[in-house]
């Protein structure tokens, strides 16, 4: 199979118009194709890499929906379910610890992302006009904050000092602004043609009007990417919840995941507030894992379409 | 960017059309109060974000004074007595727990520099050598995914796959082979941590190398081929030099983080393997300070760690400049 491929390649590629040849490295004229065993080795290496990434997800999802007897026969995870059984999801989502944690995570993610995006956009726009008052020192302050961190203890003392311990704001406010995201947004805003904003100003639009009516609508794509970056970081945040929340009633999903999946504390009927017999523990654990994965898997296709571009803006202009 | 002299001297009319946002603000150097009143809306826009950064990133810097105090929570930072360098004695006198944490940190940093750092470069070269764009994109999309998972999920996945009753060991047992003790085994813990980082971030880290490779002019390869260079020599003389700047940049940034070896990842697994092999500087600060209440000592360790990190970045950047590379910022 690889032999036929290698034979037809050159004729295909040589007729390719030059513009299509820009992305990455293509076949080079005059260089013999690598021998078949090199091609095979490459395919194998990449295949193994992909399998190592995908296989765990298949096993996790399979175990969460596998029937009880199959799990006890396997003694743990199964690679493919005999039948589909959604009892585990019904149990964890019927109002116990996991449901509550999931709701908290969703709430923190939604509120946090909205706040982060709003303040970051305002900040980035405020800094996007070279020569405006104090924009340069403010930009330097942002850039420097990316280079160091004040340390765990002083940050903890500050968060405690402003009274955020055991409140959900402790999960949002300390990480509300990401310097990297602000820099990306700023360089995007700087690329909006000045004439556009100038003509709006001549027509009598104020800064807020220009920002909300012109700048934001023109930046939808970058806002989507940055918003998703923020959302993923709020959803995944674990460290802040660990140190700032002593009250387990406020725990987000990641801490619940740690308790019941990593530390393997068994889930009881009272934890889940379910009366009937619970499904097998591995199913429950894997169902929690899947619940915490699903939002990422849902946003991932949107994310991956844009992130190369978003990263590039940051890398080039930052 | 500060405006160059040429830009400042350029006649306003000629310069205006192609200028980005704010060109109109640039030329007249008004006194600061006039500029403040002109730009008050912009400053107002920037204010909430700036306040958040100042409050949560800069104010805590001042909190580092407790490294020089015998901090007592009920007295507060201001009232706690000064003790000079007392808290730093633990570092310089070689407290065994501190030294163990330092040793683990250095081992992990070494492993990461050796195994984690080159992995995405190799993978990017491999991806770049594929002829089919479609396969390349498919592989990329699969390999980027783990980057977006939290450490809790990654650690849980590793446990489920490699743990005592995980997928791998169940498979081995059902085929009459001895089970491998990987999770919770102190002997392989450092390698396990390294493997987890590779699994999570190698794919994502290729993105920046692939971006650098996409800017290489294909004619360079053709010219090299005409001169008789084979694939390996093309890689050595064209592809790798194209990556040099990025590699140096990332290495400098990595160096600045060399005393941070993954707090979340390690703290999640500390209970399973014990502190002997898993205590690193960050977990030492957390365990002694926030959990154990030795605020001053922990803050001292954290402070030294932070200062060393900044020195390493600036120093490495200096070295990069000496060798004619751009580094993180221009000199």
C-alpha cells in the first residue's frame, strides 16, 4: 500500500500551483523519497502516539456505561461495553455531592469567563492606543506580571486579608486577568484600522460606543478563542479551590474528582442522595470523570479551529 | 513600541492613513493632565483590570516581608516582630527536609529538560515531514487534546490505566504475567511525573515549532536538493536552524521555571507515594506554610525560589544576547 502511494506522489505534487506549497514542508524536487521502512516507522510512531492519547478515553467512557457484571468480571476498567447502561449517570446527577459540584463548576466558569473577558477586553482596548495616557507603564506592569509570581504564601495571605476565603470569588478574582490573554487581545485591537475608529469619532461616537459598537463586533473570532481559554482554565482550576476553600460544600468538580476518583473514597448512597442500590464503583468514578470531561470535549472542536491563530498572534506580537 | 525618530518626524498627513489605532494620539506631546483628560475614558476602561493585576499580583509581593518576620496570624503582617534573616537559616544551614525538597526539584527539572523539552521538537519534525496535510492535521488535533484536561483528570487517567487494578495490570494478570507496580511506587515516581507531562503537553507544544517551520521558504529545500543534500542534511542545515530562535526562547522561559516542577500534579499524588520522593519546593512551601503554619520559613523559601527564577531568566537572556540571539526581549 505504501508503495503505490509513494509512486503517485511526485506527479501529484509537481502540478501543484506554488501557492499551495507554502504550508509546511512538501515534497522537494530532486530529493528521493524516503524508503518504505522509514515511512512505515513514522506511521507506527504517530499511530502509537495517537492510540496512547485516545485509548484511555475509550476505556473511561466504556466503563461508565458498562453493565455491573461486566465490570466485576473485568475487575476494573473495560475497553468496550457489552451493553449501554446509564445508571451511573442517573445516580451521580440525581442531586448529591457530584451534582452540586458540577453546578458550582458551571457557575464559576460562566461568571468567571464573563468577568474575565469583559475586564480583559476593556483593559486591552485601553492599552491599544500608543501614546495614550499611561498606556506604556500599564503595559509594562502587565508584561512584568507574566514573568514572576509573588509566591504561594503571600498570595494566600492577601486572599485571606480581603476576606475571600471560603467564598467562590476566591476561584475567580485572583485569576481574573491573564497577562497573556490581554497581550493577545491588545495586539488584535491594534490591528483594527485607525480610520475606522477615527471616522466614528468624527461622527460623534464616544469611546464606549466605539468599543462596544465597532471594536467588539470586529473581534468576534479572537474573543471566542480567548473566552474559551478562560473558560477552560476556570473549569480546570483545582489549586485555588484546594487552598482557598475549606468548606467542602463549596467544592467544584475537580476537587470532588480528586476525592472520589484519585483518592478512591467510595461513593455512598448518602453522598449521592440516592436510595436504591448504587451501580459498581468503577462506573460511578468513570461517570464523574466523563462529566468533568464533557465540557472540554464539547468546546474542543471550536477551540481547535482557532487556537493556532490565537497562539500565533500572541507569539508574534507578544 | 515607542515611536521611532523617523515616525515622529514624518509629516502627519503622509503617516496617518496606514497607522494602527491611536496614531492620532501620538504626535502632540501634551502635558500629562491634558492627556489624562483627553484619554480619561481609556484609562477608565483599563482601570478594573489593572486594579485586579495590581491587587492580586503586585500587592502580594509586599507580603514577602513576612519572610523577615516571625509572622503570627492574630498579630497581622504589620505587628509581627522582625527577625532579620532568621527564617532563611533553614535554607543556608541545610535543613534535611528542605534539602530533600531541593534535591527532588532538581532531579525533576533535570528529567524535564532532558525528556520533556526535546519531545515536541522531535514530534514537530516528524509531523513536518509528513506529505499528507490531512493526516498531519488529524494527528495534531488528537495530540492537542490532553493539554486542555486538568491535572486532576490526567492523574486520574494515569491511575486508571497503570494502577494496581488498572487496565494494563488487569491485562497482564489475565495473560498470566506479573503485574507492574507503577502508581504509588516511589522508585519510579519521578519518571511517572515526567511521563504525565509528556502525555499532556507534548502535542500542544509542537504548535509553536510547527508555526516556525511553516515560515521556511520551500525554495531553500529545493536549492539544497539541487546541491545534492539528502533529507537528513536538509533537516540539519535548513529545518533546525529555522527552529533555533524558538528553541532558545522556550529554553530561557523554561529555565526561569526550573524550580517550579508542577505543584498541582505532585500534590495530587503525594499521599500515594509519600513525601520522601514527592516533596518539591512548591509543595514544601504549601505543606509547611498553609498546612503547617510555619509562615515565615515557607515565605522565605518561596521568596528565594522566586528570586532565583527571575535571575535565571535574566541571566539566560543575557547569555542569549551575547551569542547574538534575540531571547525573550531585545537588548
